[in-house]
């Protein structure tokens, strides 16, 4: 189990991480979501023991992380945002070198490499130089390197940056397998769809602070609306959004590019009331669909800005 208590890190007058706290259990995937500069990578680096926090502490199975030589660190595997491989070496030589840094030798190292390559699906490319690999394949070897010592906790700092959809799905499959094996995963990302697919719980961090920590369902409950009715109008001349917003069933209404989006707490009563109002006021429509707010909407609601634009 991973526990982070009130981590703080400053650089001069800049507060990079400001009192971040959370827990992560075995076989749980936690998403750490936030824009560039939010403090995600700094938080992960402190958990990995790359540098100490100004205050606060990291505990693994109740044991505080202390210094570079602390044996507790062997329970952690780090997949950094940058590719930590040598292009001129083969995948096998890279893993042999990195495994030696974990003090793995002989049969233990050989088994760790074989298991890691099998998991990421690149055993048949073990002797090929990493420089000949695609970006997605390099990302998968980057993951394999973090698994050589069979860590209990895996820290993944935006592990799918710059990869194609096929490679991204392969990495997702790898991570889901690791979760089934009981690993604790801490996954930082910019991508809402990744967090929604992979994570049991999502922590939103902004300006170094945790502003939300809940399941996806729990985050949705923070929104002012739980359902959205999207209606494509034939003509928007004379449309009075303010009048529609005044309906008791309607929480919000926005008209953009001929599409009306109406926020409703209760879809079963709100949708008929909205469509009836449109008909009574002479507004013809073509298509109607209902949507649930996504994680992007949650982030926008909590921070006042889009994650991708931050």
C-alpha cells in the first residue's frame, strides 16, 4: 500500500507541490490528472525517491521512504515520461544494464527480463537495437525496464505520450494485466479517455494542490448536472436560451453552432419538457441524443478551464 502525506516542494518562490496527500491500495489504479505545471511529475519524483520533499512523507506498507539506499525503494518501479533507453543497444542489452542497476544477477535477472519482454509482447525483438523501434515499441520497453525487479508499486508518468493508437492499446492491456496481478499503479496523464478507461480513482491536481480525489462516478456527482440533452436545431432564429433556462427541469442551456445542449438532473422528466418547449415555440429539430458529462467537463467545472488548453 502507498500512502502520501502532505508532500510539499518549492523551487525558490514557486510552490510546485503544496500539501499533496492520498492513499493507493494493492490492485488499485490511481489516475493523477492535471495540466502541465500542475505538480504531477514533481509528485511522482518525490514518491520514487528521486529527490526529497521539503516536508511531508511517503510510506510504503507503513514504512517511510528514507534516502537513496532505503530497501523500501525496491518495491517501486518508475516509468519516466522520457524514454530511458540507449538507442545503440539492443532491447536485451538495455534491460541487462538496467537490471544490473537493480542489483539483479544471473537467473534472477534472466527471468526478470524474460517475464518483462513477454508481458510487453516484444520477446521476438529482444536482440534488435532500440534505435530501430517505433515510438510505441520504445514506450513498451520503457515499461519492461521498470518491471525487472517485480515491484509492488508502479509509477507511470505519461507513459503513452507520442504513441500511435495501437501501441497505446497494447500498453493499456499490459497495465490491466499488472493490475490483475495485484500491482498498485499510479498513472499520470493529460488524456481524459485514458483516466476514464484505466483508473479506479482519479486525483485532480492543479497548482500543486489536490482539488478532487474520487471515483469517476463520485466526480460526476460534483457536477451541477448529471445528464446532457443535445438537440440539433433546423433554425436558431429568434431562439431564446434564457427562456429555456427558466424551465424548472432545466439546469443549464447553451446554444452553439446550431446545437442546443441542455443540462438536466432528471433525464426522464427533463427531456420531454425540453422537447415540448421547443415544439410549442416553433423550433424544429432533427437529431436528439443524451450524453453524460465526461471527465473533461469535471475538470472544466472544478478549475474553470479545459485540461488540454491549460
